[in-house]
């Protein structure tokens, strides 16, 4: 099954890298959609069919935590799984995002297999481990 | 504490640049930070990122423009001549963002720190040496034929 993935990050470079990394990982994507902050993401979510959201936390205008909160307040949007892709150093914001409804997190810097494993777990796809892992960097579901 | 943060910053620079940008780096421990042309006179792109917590201040990272274009091309899977100036700046900001977050994760109490949003240092086009040379504890990093500068400033 192919999934429509919305990537939310204020860095256009990071959006491109996440897109490229997901492609390289082999995760099955139908369409990539992009947004530069939480507000733009909500606009995309209103207009497009999205199966999965990958969102940064620290963004201007509307950050990732506010975005999850707004999605959770909407009957349809709350059913869309959200994975946080973050540089946050500690666990507090990761825990906050979980409390608000996020289903997983990926800490930057990341490797393609880390993204694929997290997305496959969340979307119920089979995981094929093709690369070595560097356990120094954290990813996972909650 | 600042010494520990500086040590962590070196580790974070190495980890992030090698893992995300495929750039092997070497910290030049005996380099004089006040040298007149710390980046060999090359025009560079600089970014700064504020942090707050038990200590507050900012990180900075100065990268030669040519190197920024190269790592952006690697990062995005493009040819060097396809990389725009904005993309190169965005890459430097994102590199610093990842370095800052990773560096704080190496501290004992990462949850006590908050990171800001990275910003480009506008005056660097004119005189990169003036920016880094006036600062204490600048870290000089060798990456292939390029040199970069990073550091922490406490407020």
C-alpha cells in the first residue's frame, strides 16, 4: 500500500532530505506533501488526503506541539498518525508530543533505515532491516 | 560547565557532519583563533542558534560558501551548480540546529535546555574573520581542504 506523507519543517532543505531519505529507505509513498509550519500543515490537511504526518517540533508561527493539539481537536485529523522528527535534546517535548497524540519520534541526525523502521512499525508494514544501525541516535515509537 | 559544553560541541559537530553530511572532520586543537584570516580569506556562511537553561547563550558555525554548496549538494543529491544560495544557507542553519540539539543531548540534563531557531549571521559576507577572531574558545575544524569555525558564546 502506498501512503501519502505530509512533511512539516521550516527548513526546505530538511524537508527535501526527509523526502529523499524516505525514498531511499524503500518505504512505499504515494504522494509527498510539504508545509513550512503548523499553520500551513493544517491547510494541507484540510485540502488533501494524508495518511501520515512527519513534523518538526521547533518551528515559527505554529510549532509541532501546537499542530498536534489542533489536529487532535478535529475528528478526522486526529485519526492521522503523527511522527515527530526533531533535534530536541531532552525527552520532555517528546513526552509532551506523545501526550498530545504523536505516535512516534525520530531524532535528527537520522539514518534512512531508522526512518523506514519507524514508519513501517506505525503503518503496519513489514520491516526489512538492510543496514547497520548506529545506536547513538534515537528513534522509535512510544 | 563551558568546557564540558565545548567538548560536547566538538563531539556533536563530528557526529552530525559525518552521519548526515558524509563529511569527515578533524578538530584543530592548536589553532590560534585570533589569526587574521581564519578561513583562509574565503567568503563564508555563518549561522547562530540561541539556547537557554542552566546556561544561556548561542552557538555559531561558520562554513566557507564553497563547502556549504558541496555539502548541500551531497545532502540533497544535487550537482554543486544546482544549489542555490538560499539552499546553502538553509543547510548551514539546519546543520547548526542538529549540532545544537545533539550537543545538548550529551549534557547531563538536556531537558533543562531550550533551543531557539537558527538564523543566518548577515554581516559575515563582509568579514568572517572579524566575527570569529574576536571570540574566545573558537573551535577550528578541518574538513578535507576546508576549514570551519564553531563556538559557544554565553550571555
